[in-house]
C-alpha cells in the first residue's frame, strides 16, 4: 500500500520475513535543534517479534559529511519502550550526502511498533543548530525479524558441590577436637556441629554448648585446642585441652576426659582482656583480630606482631579483608590452616609463604 504525508511520499512494503520503508520528500523538511522528525513507523502488533536486524541508508543531496544528521530508532511494547541512537558511517565518497548503518536489537517483550527518526547531529545539537532535510532526500529503513518458533527449553549444568554440608555459615568459632584430628567442631549459638574434615560430612549428631561446656557464659567468640600429648596410631597430633573465649574475653579451659566425643572436665576460667581476637588456631597458627575495622593477622604465631592482610598487602593478598575471619582451625592432617569468613572457607599456608591455596563455599 502507499499513502501521502503532506507533500512527502511514504511507501510501505511487507512480507512474512521483513518490513521495509522507503521515504522521499519533494520539499525541504526543517528540524529544530531540540526536535526530531518521525520518518516512518513499522507496525509489529501481534507479530510476536522480539529480535530484529535494523538497517538504514540515508541520502541527503548536497549535505557535507560533517553536517549529516543522526538517526534514532524507537521500539515500543505494551507499557514500555526504548529509544536507541543508530550508529551511522559516512564512509562512502566524501561529502556525498550519504550515510548508512545497522545493528541487531533484542527485547524481552514482544514489540508493538518500531519508528525511525532523524535529528540534527550531536555537534549541531550542542550548538543549538537546526537541520534541514533537503528536497529529494531518500531514506531506506529495513526491519528484518529474527524470531522463529519459540521452543520453551530448560537447561541444567553441573551443580556446585556441597562441602561440609550442614555446617552453618558465620560460625562464632571452630576448633579441631583434641582427640580426633579429623573432627572439626563448629560453634554457632548454643550448637556444636561435628564435621569430618576427610569426608566433609557430618561426623556425629549436633551437640550443645550448655550440655558439653556448661560453665561457658555469654557468646562464644573463638576457641582453640592446646597442650599436645602425643600422636595417635596414624601419627597425627592429639591434645589435652580446649580453650573457649566469650565476647567478654573470659576463657573457659577444659580437658578431654575420653570416652564419648563430648566428655570434658572443666579446669579453670579467668579473663584475658588483652586477647581480643576474632579467631585463633592451635599453636598460634594463625591469630586474627579486628583493629578498629582493619583486619590483621599474626602470621608468625604468638609474636603480637599483627599486620594487615588481604588485597594490597603481602600477607594473604587474595584473602578478603572487608569483614573479620570468624573461625580458624589448624588442620595438621592436611597441612593447612582453614579460615572462615561468612559462608566461605579459605585454605591457607603458614609462614613464610602466607598464601591462599583454595577457596570454597560450605554449609
């Protein structure tokens, strides 16, 4: 079909595959510096089109390359729309008055229509200059849909392996059992979670602080085992005691009494106000503290020389330092230190390398 707009002629041709506009004008068309001229519209209502290739060829006789106008495309859908500047190249013969360009477009919603607009170029708009489309200009605009029959598909991929499943994140503290080097004890609230380091699965059912360590008061801040008593049949170090510190820095010292996994004898309590740490591993490997918002580590062990770690430092430069290490255990079976921040575990080497060798989420 064809139709007339004033003295300008617009011809619209369409088939099942593409929509094409051809524009020409008999008289000049003035465009103010802050206006834009609608050249034509492609009706896509009900077509189910989300993706298309848009192409434009602009011919303005007698217009210098530097004065050629810009083109925009507006795509509309139910309750929304988007306007995009088209990138045109003036790479034909110099000052031939021609420019062209094209691009691919993709939208989440089916389109209702697409409009092509002409406006003064950016330099002209910046200086408040208008543009006049010369008489006998031509614009060719093509919309080529790229939509085929939509098949609804699902996709699957490898799942993230669950490591230390059941161990809650943001632990208050963690310690390796004094008698069983393969058992990690994670403290969260009143619960004690027992996890196997070798299988990374639950070792035994969850216990409670109140039942196992009834003398502990307040909120647990960190814990560690101490007083090595020898090695087990596998040659792994075993220990006598566990220290549990609360947020007041009161410590509660227990000795492993043998038998059931939660059988301890209470030895003593006191306050160590100067040991304001966020986490401590056995044998002082490693010790972390929050120094007025700056996360630091005593990497050598029991030196009191706390240094910043993390990005921009030489100590564990890939270990995040925006929040404290809340738990740390010295896994001597696997020759590593495991530090925990939120729901992430970090495998660390000791001094002098001080590096992160592995990272994984847990729980």
